[in-house]
C-alpha cells in the first residue's frame, strides 16, 4: 500500500516561481508514488481575518494554479480544508490535550506575536493543533515541508502520541518531514536579497500567471550593481540571485554565455535581464495558458473541489468515527 502524504498551502494569492520550484513540481511527481492529500488551508488563513472576497479569490487562485501545474485530481486528493469539517472536529479533540505552555513556546507563535501584536488570537496559539489535525485526520506518515516546519511536526507527533497514551492505544502513526527530491531549490527573489517571497514585496516575485509585459517590467527593475570590478570575481548577492534564476529557467548554454561575459567583465545587465525575462516568459507560457483556461471554468473547478472534498471526507470520516469510539462517544 502507498504511504500517505499530506501537504497544505495557505491561500494568500497567486503562486510564484518559488512555490513552483520549491514545492509544486515535487507534488506533481510525488502524486504517482504516494497516496497524496493536497489541501488549501483556508481555515488556517482565518487567523489574519481576510475579507470574504479575498479569501474566496485566493482559494480559487491556488486551486486553479495547482491544476495548471499538473496536480491531477484523479491521481491525488486535492481539497479545500473548510470542506472537511472533520478536521475542525479533530482539532477540538487535540486542543483538549495541548497545553498553553508548549503552544506559547512555539517559534512561529512567538514570531507572530512580534509581527502582529494587536491580533494575537487563540487561532494563532493553536495553529500547531490545527496542523496536527490536518495530518492526523488522514493518518499521514510523511509531510513534505522545509526545516522551518520541523517544530510543527514535532507538535503533531507529541499530540498524536499523547492521544495514543491517554486512550491506551497506538492509533495515530508518527509523521515525519521528508524531501521528495534531493535537489531542493531555493528560488531567489528579484529584489537583491533573500528568497522569492511575497513578504519581500511584489517586485520580488514572478507569479506563474504574470503576463509577458509584467515579467519584462519586473526584470527591468530587478536589483543589480555597477558591474564586476575584476575578472572571475565572486558575484555579490543580487547578481548571484539573477544567475541562480537563470540556472532554473534558461538553457544551460545561455547561462554559460552570461557567466563567461560576467567573468570577462563584458556583461551588460540590460541584455542579461532581457534574456532572463524572455526565458521566464517561455517557461511560464504553458502554465499561464492553462491558468487562463481554467480560471473561467467554474463548472470544472466546482467538480474538482467536490470530488476532492468527497475523497478527503471519506478518509476523514473514518478517522473521526474511530477517534470518537476511542474517546468514549458511543450511542446508547
Ligand atoms: P509560502 O507561500 O511561502 O507559505 O510557501 C509555500 C510553499 O512554497 C512552501 O513549501 C515553501 O517551501 C515553498 N516556497 C516558497 N517560497 C520559496 C522559494 N523562494 N524557494 C523555494 N521554495 C519556496
């Protein structure tokens, strides 16, 4: 039997190249080897109080873009978290055995307290229990997440094991982080510092749905410097970032050509960025076409969401039925 994998993404808008190369391409490959549940974490996103319109739009974006990238709804289970109320029920049960002290010590909670001191709600505090519910509801054993999520997975194991001890059984398996692919790429942003991320500003990101004009404009504004000062010098971060992006989207000989120009101090950043923009446009082209096709197809999206919810609920209902019996909720 295939092992069960669960992965969620918070709907915060459109997917960018970082999401694509850092996560979604692996999901597409993984779905044939594992029993995959990919969900859109709209319950999690309520901690930031999105407007109903924004929330719905963001969820739709992720659904459309997951499909456009090649996640196959007949192969894996793709669903919207709020369509599966069993998740919220398990969250409640897990919260009964999650302690204030441990939740307050979570690094992500402490980060949020610093970032949004006027909105420290209980949902933020119990984020790890909701994440545990997402994973345990399908009794998943593998979760494709990065190092930053390791602590949340530890919480998931703690809560699962605590449940098992309390009710004297080994119902929940332990879930561990895993990398499907060895070459995990970190996609840099266009702003000269760090990774591609919405929190580094819109200009840092190339979205999968960006039009050629937008891509050209963003690249023309990408941060560079005054040019190399010596031959074969180490590239400063903004320049290295653009070369790293070129390595991801451009043919190898294009990269080699610009590497050589840089090393000979003959590079013209204008040409370099134009080429990078054109290669990104070529890369994005087919995905963008599929995004455009799917965006207007509400009937298909509804069908996919319903099919995903049904498959996810089948698995979730079984877990909740068994959990209720273990807790002692029985009919007379
Ligand atoms: P986020 O939208 O930042 O929560 O990210 C969703 C998924 O995309 C996570 O699995 C991240 O690891 C991945 N991701 C986001 N940004 C990048 C990036 N710049 N490089 C690689 N992976 C990324």
